[in-house]
C-alpha cells in the first residue's frame, strides 16, 4: 500500500497560521522597540540630560564669547587643614576662567561719572534727611503710603552712620554732613556703657538688652573713617569732642577683642542681663569686626598692635566661610554673608602688605569669581548693592595684578549691576527707566535719593541706601575715574 505523504501546509493549516501570526507579532514588537529610535530618534550616544544642561549653561553665558562645548562639571571641594588652605587657594585662583572678560567682547559702558555722582549726592542726602533729632535714623519709609516702619535694628542703624561718614569722607566740604555724622556718633556714645573687659565700652541700643557685635564694629568703622577724614582734610572740630571720639574708638576695639572666641570668630553679641557673650560667630559680624580692626591698624596711629591678631585670624575665617562650607553647598548663605565684608578687609590687608598678603589678593579674586558665577549676582531680583562693595575690591586687585580677563569681567559686572540698581533710586538720574517709579512720582524729601529693595517695592530701608552709595563711591574712585569717558554711551531716553 503506497505510503501517504503528509502535507503539513494542507493538513495542518490551522497550526501553521497560528505560528505565522506569532512570528509577525514578534517582528512588529521588535520594530517598535528598536526600529523607531533608529529612524526617528536621537543619536543613541547623546544624553538628553547633558543636552538639557548644556542648553541651560549656554543661556547663562549668553553674550560671552567663550561658550562651553561640554556640560558643566560639579567641582569637589577637598577636606584640608588650615596649613594647606593657602596652596589650595592659589591653585583654585590659577584655574579660574572669566568668560565675561574675553577681549573679544566690546567694552560699552551704561554709566559714567556724572550719573554716578548725581546718584551719590542724592543718596547721601537721603541718609542725612532721614536722621532723627536724637541722631539715629528712620529705619524704613514707604514713600507710596507715607508710613514709617516701627521696626528697628541696631546693626543697620550703625551701618547708616558709617555710610554717612563715608559720604563725608567722599565730600568733606559738606558741612551739614559733618554735623550729621557728629550727631550720629554722639547718639551712639550716649547709648554706650562700660563693657565686661577693663577699658572697654559697648553699644546698648534703646529697647535692646544685648550688645551686637556688628553694631560695635560699625560704630568703630564710623569713628575710624571720621578721624581719618578730620586728619586728611583738616576739618574743624572741637578738641574735646575729638578726644572723646578717640577714646571711644579705643574702648570699642577693646570690646571687639573681648568678643573674639578661641576659634577666631567673634561672639555674635553680649547679653547685658546674663553678662555672657554668645558662643558662636556670624559671617556678617566676623567680617564687620575684622574690617574695623584692619582699618584701625592701617589708618589710625597707635593701632599697629592689632596686626598680629589680624594675621592670626584673617585666613582662618576666610577658609571657614568658603572652602569649609562649599563642600556642602557652593552657593552658601554663609559665604554670601561674609562676602563683601571679607573682600573689603582682605583688600585692606593686601594693600597693607601684611604677612602672606598675596593670599589675601587671591582670596578677593576667588570670591569675586564666586559672586558672579556661583551666586549669579546679576540674576538676582532683590537689591544687591552690598555685593559691589566687594566686586570693586576684586576689580582693583585684578587691575594692579594686570589680570586682564578678570579685570574686564569685574568691570562689566560692575557696570551692568550698578546700572540696574541705579534704576531703583527714587528721583535718581535713572529713575525714568523704572516703570514703578514712573507710576509713583514723588517729591517727598524723605524718599528722594532712597534705594528700593527691588524694582517695584516702595519701602526704603536705610541700610539698602547706605550699601549702594558705598558701592557707588568705590566705583567712582576705582572704575569710573574719568580717564575712559570716550567708552561711555548715551543713556537711554
């Protein structure tokens, strides 16, 4: 019997169709998974995350000639002891890049001396006009609602006095300003009492039971700069009053020395009830105290004995508020608090050429880079006038070191920053560029010359004006010297 030949394609057709369907289904899945990215997707070696980061970085550096071609890397900050800090700082300084200072960027200024001098006169007069009959200052005034803020702050009050003293130093012929400075000094002398250390006195501001380190340091700075101005410009002053100011400076410095802690920081305050000083420091107060000591040692006869204390403390504090906190957060609030004060006192240190002074110069430059690129000072929406007190110091160091890219970058930052902040001055030369100020015109003498905390906030706080005016003074002295007037451009109308 002939053998029957089995035709699977005929006799088992149903099974074949099932297998064929499974085959095509698998092929379709494979195409969807592998084929679509091949034909329509991105390069498989390209990271979308890195591309996104690169786009963000490019937007930050927009307008600079040096645009990174790779995503930014996160810098790892080492754990080192104090002795290794100078070498680390020098290496960090040598690696810094200042893309905003490329020589390919055109140097066009928004500001000139005339604008800044007009702004300065208005701002200094605003501080003077807001002085109370007692000698302290209106803390904050809303020029739209015409209301005074009842709040107060001893440190900011003393800061306003220092700002007025610097105004007089800049314009020593202003007799009204000299009278206001003496009225302010007399107020703080009246509210000083014997300190816990022999030969010391401390400020106890009305309504407070503590003596803040910052208030004493800023009173000390006011005394230093007033005594300097008297000597440098031969100002007329009652002899007994001058001796009182000299004695007050000596006793204030004694109190600051008492406040210093074993770790080189300064106690934040002294409690007059418990008669104990606090056990921790503050980046603001540490910087203010060191600036007072540095300026006394450099400018006032009889205070060179402070130099060993300054040399022992300066770089310890510099490390504490930079490298030690950058390991956790590069854009640290502690660095921000220490920034302008440390830049100013280490700038004084560098010019004085005290021990290892070039370390101080490195620090001022490194912190200038930090405030621009880590803290992104030009992107801030609140008033940042304080920062330019430090940036001008960095500009000066860069200029004298002939560090071209950083010099140009600091110069660009100063011009852009002060141009923006100048538009926040009530009645100032740039006020016509501010929509809020155009909407709320005023001739209120308590407001004219005051500086807003942002582009559209009516309350004028006295220390905001003080910081910005000091930055303007420094900019006039070191940046807008009148030697490059041809580089300036006409202001927008």
